[in-house]
């Protein structure tokens, strides 16, 4: 609603007093103010190192840990979970990390509330029971427009974990003005179905974030990923990375998992 000065209010009152009973006030044609954009989605993520026994990890993960996370969802308040397994580095070597799990919250305020709950503590305390290779837990926010989270065992992805750059401002300027438009220009040729960009704010324990950013390109199938990462457009995206990612990076391929 527009604010009116005292003189305007008095003048409006005088006009109303002189109007005939049949007169009706003019309709308010003030344009509605656009709703503010929703806050960016926030997340807690755990990046697991390779465990001492993958079989033991997987058995405990699916039989005990994942059900525990599901039981605590209402209390913790996350709205979606994404579980992924890394298959290899982008150049075909053994994966640098083993798995990643992401819990999504509507906002950073919701995340802060959720991670303070006994339910979240129970989830965290359970990690030591199976994550024998160690892990990195981080907090961050999505930096591109929110989109429905991908799901299904056959959904494949390529991801880049960026280390902290030497100059964050220079990184961000190049990333926004040059790199992301390059990725967008090659989207049709590469054939990815969704992009997810995230920025880490800190480790879960409050220390400096172990990684700076993460970017993920999702593909409908592993075959589509293989085709897409072999295109000239994808090579151009990869060749552009050294121009701004001067802190180094880790590039991996993997797939989403919703069952053992």
C-alpha cells in the first residue's frame, strides 16, 4: 500500500464528504509490488573418503545410517536428500573421493535451526560407525536458480570441486562473466539435463571451508554423460578452467543412488 501525507489524507476526506451518496471511490490501480525472491537453498554435505572396507560401508550405510537420516527428517527439517557415489575421476582414474551426501534446506536459517537439533547430532554421531576412511562435512548455498532435485539410480553427473582460489573476487568475476556463459552456450551439444552451482561457506565444525565451490552437470544416463563429455563443447569448458581456477580442482563422475 502507498503511504499518503497528512495533507493528502485531509484532502481525500474533504472530497469524500462532498461526494454524492451514489458516488463510488475509484478503484486502486496501484501495481502490486513484486514478491521478493526466495532465499537460496542451503545444504549440509558430507564428502566421504574411500573406506577401509567398501562392503562394510555400504552394508551399514543402507541398513542403518540412511534409515536413521530418514527417521530424523521431520525433526531436522531438511526437505530433500541426495546420495551419490563417485565412479572415477574425469580422466578415468580411481575416484579421489568415495561418496557424497547432501541434505537440502529451504534457507540458511532453516539449516542453522536443523543442525542444532538432537536429531542432527544423532546423525553426526553415527558417522564414526562406518566412515572409516574419514570425511569432510561442509555447509553452503546453491548459487543458481533452484530446480527440482534429480533422482533415480541411473542419473549420472560430472562434478568439479574447486579449491579456494588465490583471488576470490577475480574467480567470481570470470566465473560469472565468461565461464558460465560458455557452459550455457554448449549445453545443447553437451546434453546435460540440469546444472547445479553451489558455494561453500564453512566446514560444519565452523572452520574454514575445505572447498570453495562445487559445480555439477547432470545427465539422464551414464551413456549420455559419456557422449556429452566427449564433445568439443565440453572440451572447451574444460580448457577454460585453468583461466580462473588457480587454486586447483578435483573433477569426478558419478551417479545418484537411492538404494543399495
